[in-house]
C-alpha cells in the first residue's frame, strides 16, 4: 500500500500539467465560496470564477516551473487562508479594509481570545495550503517543467477568459448597489484594493498629529452653571440593546439604571460603524459616516472642552493602539490606561470598575470644571472574563467553545457582562451625585454583537456586512439633580427626543450642548438635548469610508424581520 502511494505521489509530482491544475484549483477555492455568499446576479457570479481562472492561467505559465510561481505567490496563499477564516467567522464577503486595520490595532490579548475560537478554520487552511507549499518546493527542486506549447495555449485561454469577464461585467450587478466593479467585487483584486486602502488610511492616521495641529474649535461658553460642572462620557464596548432590560429584554440585566432619577434612554439608537476604531472616533469628533474624512484634520471634543477652561481626563481599559482613539486620549490633560502598563497588557481580572477609584481621584484632586471620558472594555469577548464572580447571576456561564450547543452559556455570560455594566454605570452616577455638582453622564456603546442569534450562526462583530444585532446599541443620558434644576430645557428636550431615531454621530454634538459649549462645529439639529434635533436618514460608514443608508448596508432578511419586530425606524 505504501509503495503504491509513493508511486502515485511521484507520478503526480512528475506531471507538470497535473501540478499546474492543482495550483489553479487551489487558488480559486475562495472564489468558489464567494459564488454562494455574494449578492451578485448570475453574470457577477460567473465572473468570480472566470476572471481569477484566466488570471492564474497566465500567471502560472509565465515560468516553465509552475512550482516556482507558487512559491513566489506564497503571500497569495496567506491571503486565501485569511479569506477562508473570514468565511468561517462571518459566512460571507471578502477581507475588508477594517479587517486589515484590525490586525494592527487589536492587542495580543484580544487576538488570542479570538484565535481560540477559530482553531477549526486555522487547522483547515493549514491542511489545505501547507502541503501545497511543500509540493511547490519539491517541484522546483526536481525541475519539473511545463512545455512551451502548453504554456502558450494556457496564456491564450487565460486571455480569452479575462476578455469574457470584462464583457460580462457590463451585465453584472451587485443587488445591493446596482453596480459591479472589478476592484470592489472580484476576488482577489478586491482584497488587494482593500489592502492598499487600509495602508493609505494607516499612513494618513499616523500623520494625524501633523495634519490637525493647527485646528481650533474657537469654542466659547455663553451660559454656565453657578457651581462646579462635571461631565462624563462613557464609551461602552460591544454592548447591544437587545440584551438590556431597559430596552425590553426579558431578563433583568439593568436593575440599577432603571431606578435612577434623571435617566433618559433613547429607544431607537444605532451605531454608524460596527468597528471600534471608526465608531469611537465618530463619537469623539465632528466626523460622521457622511463626512468621515474630516477626522484626519480636526481635533476631538476634548480640545473643545479645554478651550473653554475645563480640565480633561481620559481613563481607559482598552489596550493602547495607534488609532484616533489613542491620539484623542493622549490630548487630555490627564490620561490613564489601566490595561497597558509600559509595553505589557494587564489582562487578568482587569475589570472596568478599576477605573472608578481613578475617576474619584480626578474629582477630588481637580477643583476645576471637569470632563472625563471613560473607554470601557464592557462586553468584549471572552465574556466570562469581563465581570467578577459575584456578577455570575445567569448560569451556567463557563463557555468552552463557540457552538450552537454552547449558545445558552454564551448568552448567560454575555448577560452577566450587561449586569456588571449596569452596576458600573450606576456607581458613576452615585459618585457624581455625591459631589453635589452640576453634572451629567452620556453613554453609548461603540457597537453591538452577534451571538448565534439565528440560523446564520453569526458571532462577534466587525463583520464585512453588519447585522441589526451589531447596529442596535444602548444610548442614554443621565442628569444630576442640580443639572435638572439649572438646565431644565435641555432635560425636557432629551425627553422629547428619546423616542426619535438616533445614531452615534449625535454624541459629539450632544455632549457639547450638555455643557453649553458654542462653536461653529456644533450642529444643534444633531444634539439630543436640543429642541432643534431633527430626524434624518441614518447612515452607516461603509468599508471604504463611504456613507450607506443603514437599511441598505447588505442587511439580510433576518435583520429586516428583527427591525420590524423592534419597531426600528428606517
């Protein structure tokens, strides 16, 4: 048996034509998957096979030794492997711009937690592509050559396939956009376009301190309270409205917040991005899905508060990274990150309430008017590591794998994170109330999360196409008793606006308005504490930083059914 296997293996390795077709088929596997997942008409789907096949026909016959070509294209196998992992994780689409950026902005702790849930796909791509590399090495060393006549025939055939693809593209359509382009829709061209887009974004963000250094809000205050003012912005992480009892969830996950006087939560809130680095930058600046490019030139809301004399503090439980969030955080008068200690990450029992003593210290040691931004770790996976054991109310919550049979444990652990967030936020309001200052707290989560909610079995967030579970978030504002006395009109406006459809691009304008800060960059029709707030079409920030009406962001029928069920405005 072994001798026969060796014989067949040697026969395969000595056949240049078989090896050529082996490499071609291996490289078009991701395109085959995309046929079943992408929202294209039949012509668009045919191109997904025709074009890369023609491309590989030509590329692999540029040399007599096709093994040499495959070795040169090892980077392409890595892209294929990444793509297949994306299929496993999200079930659709190609490697997005944000995924490339997540590779360089995600801390090792987060990456490790995610990789633990992806091991089946990692094993699959290793089994698929590592033998191919070994075969290519063997072919290269054995000098198994393709004859010139066959090479010419393949080049002609490849050229014909590419020409057919170009002609078919005139009839091809993306059902969501009614457009079809090679650089956005055809693999692997679109992946390399996305990679280039990501590199360009990364370069521009690294120049941020230079491109924004001369920016000013020219902020002023026309009205102030007759006492000390303290305003807090809490940025949640991966918290979805679906699991908040304040939003009708059957489990009691927000028992403390619902008892709070002065709390106004917004019934219908969505995020403008399902990725942290974009969503948080929108919350902290005047940028939005509609005009995201201004984020490279303008400063954050922290600067506006500093211009009118507030002392500012940024307290974070997120690992430091080279994103706008980090640049904004470091612009505060006082910056403290409890997850990063030097070059090391603190990942064990590093709960959000460790921020509270630092918050209390800021209040006690700074007598000035104060803005505090808190960036929490909230409900980020791995859920059971986000709360102390005393918050393990919903059991069992000892998740061991991401499967349908573990869904109850996943939900239990996730709900415990919401219960813990409720306690954390309630403690902030208690601290603020105890200061007897004029104070307010604004909260929103950066995005939501998929937790195997329907037959699609989607999990996590930051997928190339969002779901309603990733989009719909909790958002609320809390006013102290003194604030309610000093600024009743703003409180009344918030109560009026609570039933209106809102998005995270309102956060910047709302916080400025809460503090009565005037600047030409304040849009009162986006402030949730202003009677001028206007209902507008809510946009989602696409992968290429283009605004898309959230309802048309490739939401599926399951999402639209949930939108109708939850009476979400669209």
